[in-house]
C-alpha cells in the first residue's frame, strides 16, 4: 500500500476516482486547495472565482420571495437581539450591509433602533424591500409616520459609497457581503471599519468552523486550511423553480474572527452562538451553526489596514 493520494481507500472508492487527502501535499496554507469531504477524502471543487456573483444570485432570483425562507420568521427576534447588543438609539445612523430586502433595517427602524441605510448588490432584492416598506406604510399610515424611512443603496461591500466615520453602527448578517472568501472578508471588514465612527459598533454573523467540520453534509467539502466551505445547493426562485448554485462560505473559529477584526481596527467586545432566525443569547458551542460577534471601532486605525 502506498502513502500518496489514493492510499487507504476501498477498491470501490478508488474506482470512483476518490482520493484521500495527503496532508503533507495539500495542507499548505498558501498552497494548493485542500478540499475534503466528511470522511477526509480529497474532493475536487471549483475555486470561488466570482463568489460575489454567486451570493448576489440569492437576491436576484428570490427577490420578493426572499422573506419566505424559514429563517426570516425569526426576524423580530433577531432585531430585538441586535437592538440590545448594539445599544441602538433612534437617531443612530445604521448601516445594514448585504441587506437584501432589508428585513432587519425595517424591523429595527420600526423599533426606533436607528435610521438605516440598507446596502446590497442585488437591485431586485432592494426593489422588493422598497415595495415591502411601502406596503407596511400603507397598511399602518399613522404608525409608519413615526418610522424613519430606510435609505436603499445598491453597492459592493468592498467599496462602500459612504464617507469615513459616517455611521454609528453596522450590521452584516447571514452572509450579507461578509463570508465569501478569506481575501474578500478582510476587504469587507476594512470597509466597515472605515465607515464606522470611532466607538461605533458592528454586529456581524459568521459561519462556525467547528460546526462546519462536525456536520459536513455528504455533498459538501471543506478546505480546512482556508476555512472555506463549498456546498452545492439549489436556489428556489420567486416562481418556485430550483436553480443549481455553488455556495461558498468562509468559516471561523472565535479566535480567528477576533484576530481578523482586530487587524482592521475593530475590537471584539462580545461573542454569542447564532442560529439564523433564533439567536441563542449565550456563548457559542459547537452545535451553533454561526457566531454573532460585536466589535467596537477603535479610535485610530492604521492606514495600512484600510
Ligand atoms: C443571504 S442574503 C442576507 C441578507 C440579509 N442580511 C439577511 O440577513 O436576510 C446575502 C445578501 O448579501 C448580498 N451580497 C453578497 N455579496 C455582497 C457584496 N459584496 N456587496 C453587497 N452585497 C452583497 C447578496 O446580494 C444578498 O442579498
């Protein structure tokens, strides 16, 4: 029996073309991708060449039906958690990054928790959000008069059309711009640090590496050195048709996330487990699919980091 790729497999697995990961050949941080399935077998995957386009497909295909996703039923619970964790005041300028239809923007504005600017790449999702805001205002004209309108902006998280230090708080939830590739993530955090005022707070969710590794689905693969998950999936569009899609997610340990935030001038002040639609309100455990981190923008941030 050899020791290279293919060693230690059953005959059927070798016939399928499966290879076992050779940790010496592939576990190089900057080297070849190390995609492996739930059994540690080499599992070739496409590289996320255009991860932003793939992420935008959710908003573009689902549009108004985005809020039919099961997790959206927990929007009010999530908004309560965000309002408390960020200590939001009615006059706070609040950035909702990767907002899609702005479900958090609208829920927070309705609570008197900030004046939101909802940013997303997807024009279709933003238009659906505008329509929902209009419908809510029409249905409750007296109450809506007191709710600050959401400002809707189509833009890329890596190049926000907002001045430096212009927002009091920011949220980025459910892969709202953050969570696509390691390089992309750093660029997004640097932009968030730039637009937050000193002392301003960020609430961000990220996929948990512990969860991804423990509960890797049979069709998924994880590149452990990069913390990158590939999950072939299907997006159901507004007409009920399914579209095959590649879904990449960066996954983090709490320590790695804290270091990345720190590198751009955002100091972590709190960390909780997060289940989309059902915030846990307690420290994370390995069965939490995501992490919620709150970080404060430091008074000065190094030029090099932004
Ligand atoms: C799964 S949705 C999450 C939406 C919302 N934050 C929520 O929790 O419901 C992810 C959104 O991020 C947007 N997005 C992905 N990459 C982005 C980028 N680089 N800049 C702006 N928006 C982005 C997508 O268009 C999509 O609407």
